[in-house]
C-alpha cells in the first residue's frame, strides 16, 4: 500500500480562510442587528425606582417634574440630587468623590439605569403601570 500523505492544496487553505472570515462577518452582523433591534424596540418607562444598598428607597413617576433628595450614609450625610424633568431622570449633583453619576445622560427608557457606587445608589427606569407588567415566579410548582 502506498502511504503517501496528501497535503492540502494552497487553494483549499485560502478557501477555508475565506469561508471562516465570511462566517465571522455574518455573526458580527447578526449580533449588531440584534443589539440594535433590542435598543430600538425598548419601550419608554413611566417610573424610576431608587434603591440604596439593595433596599427600595422610593418609586417616582417620570410624568411629574420633581427633585428628589436621596440621602444615604450615617445621619444622611451623603446626598444625590435626582431631577425628573420632561419625562427623563438624571442626577444633578452628588457628594461622592468621583461624581460619575452626575455625568450620566438622562434616562427614560425601560431598563436604563444610573449607578452611584460610593453611595450604593441605583436608579432604574421601569414600566410600573404598564398593562403587560406581571410578576416573575420564584419557582415552578
């Protein structure tokens, strides 16, 4: 028996590389389109939920212009000033060292959030009064 090993032709290697690149490009396009669709199809929220250290601090309507003082820390010494105006929420000022939360764009779409790590504050937009709102069960029985 002749046991000569066939080496792939250079054309075959080029063909495989081209097919791999086409597959990778197609996957990237699909992921970008899926992400874009998710971002565009997200609905507007109607409320912001404020949590401090994992506990509910308050729920505020995006329909009502208001300013909310979020006091945290011992004796309420740490302050984040949440402003709700024209259906959007943003942190106008904060006493935290970095102040990153004050530079965040205003939020209004469901699922968007602003986080202040030093004060352990999370502000999230939700659709609280929506007709499709249903509780998620903890377990199936």
